C-alpha cells in the first residue's frame, strides 16, 4: 500500500488531512499507521534516533529505514537532522500533534474498557423486608449468579424500618421494601403489588360476612410473625390509621405453626396469598378480604442514586426489572 502525497492548502490543517486519511485507510493498512506515529512521537521526545532505538526496541538502522520510507511516501521531511538534536519541521510538528492525539485517545479508550470490565464485578448488599417479597428472591439470585458470576450478592432479611435506616446510613446497597422513603437521594422503582388477607377458621366470627370489617380486630386474637407491630402489614396499612388495636397479639415466627393455630380456631392471621402457597391449607380455613376494597401493598426497589454509576448495580437493577416489572 502506498501513502498518498498530500496537497496542503492554506485553509487545511495537515492534522485534519491525516486524520481523514487514517479513518479511510486504517482497516486496509493492518494497523501500520500506529507504528509510524509511534516512531515520530518517540524521536521527537527523545531528541534523536539514537536515543529512540532502545525505547522502541529496534536498531538505529531499522528506525532510519522506517523514517526514510514514511518521508518518501508523504513527500516531505519530518525532522531537520542535526548531530545531537533532531528538530521537527512544521509538517512534522503537525504529525507529532496528531500522534499525541491518537495515543491519548487509545489510552483513554482502554481505560474506559478496563473501567467497564471492572465495573461488572462487585458485591451487593441486598436487604429484603421480612414476609414482604422474599418468595421469588432466591430464584432471582440464582439467575444473577448465572448471568453475572462476578457479582456477589449478600442477602439479609429485616423489618422495613431497619432496612430503610440501614439504607440511609449506607449499610445497604439495594433494598426491597413496602414503603417508599422520603427525599430525592434514592432511585425508586415500584415493581410489585399484593393484597393482605385474613386467614380464619370457618366458624370464626370474622367469617360471617363477605369481607372482614377492620373494627372486628378489636375483639380478635391476632397472630403475627414478629414484633414490633410497626413491621406488621395489616397494622401498618390498616389498623394503625384507624386507631385499632387487637384484643390479643401473639408472635409466632413460623407460618406453619401459625396456620395450625388458626385451623384450631385459636386466632387469626393476616398474609398475602403467595405466602400461603408452600403450605397445604386445612379444609376448615377461609381466606377473607379485609375491608370493602382490601388492603393493597406496594413493593419498591430502592438504591442510593449515587450507586447507579456502578455497572454491577445497574446490571442488577436492569435484570430485576426484566424479571419483575411489567
């Protein structure tokens, strides 16, 4: 392949001409342009060809041959040769400027690639509200492990208030909770909605009507998963707002035992239907809507907005949205 002879005009920069030429010919030239521009850059910075030989791992003879070849093809001198100092010609100065731009762009590009590569791996501290949206999380984490094996997910369970507090103090990277935090420092995605039902024995007084009047809880024995009440969905989304306190409250952390108590008509429990799927329900149990319109609960994915610039966080969120957001 022959280098073209460039015709310079007053209004045209040699840098512009060479840049256009490289864009058009670099594919066919099999990368040789970089060799020549590295040669020009090195000689200009080292001051002469003798000092450049060691830096380029070539003999002086080989460098002289390459320089002569490129000058003949370009049709102008790149250096004024002097015994101890080689000086760039005006044309050579333009080529040296272009060489700096080329290698700076290449270095920046590889830095970007490295940052992208490093950004796809990292550890995510994921917290999920207890008894809220845990049912599909293990399967999702397994999916993430296949798609992004370099992302390590540390899963923790907690109450809504614990998780939001940890999120605000940077102890959690991503939270799945049923309450949207105040302020604008968080990236929030609403991804799911469920309904809280009352599970009762068919002979319980809750079962007299098509739905449960919330005021009836004042006379009921409510079985919850754990204290405090602020973490109990039926209390948070219904009873507290109506200033209703159940007659008796018992905390039982195991759903199967709680269902057994309800099946013996020893109390009522409240839960979304998905929470009941793993269990075979007793024939005497009924699932009742609470209130005329039911208790609807929204679920949110929350992460500090500053973390979105990390690729592994963005990858997690994008995959989560594909899996759970309609």
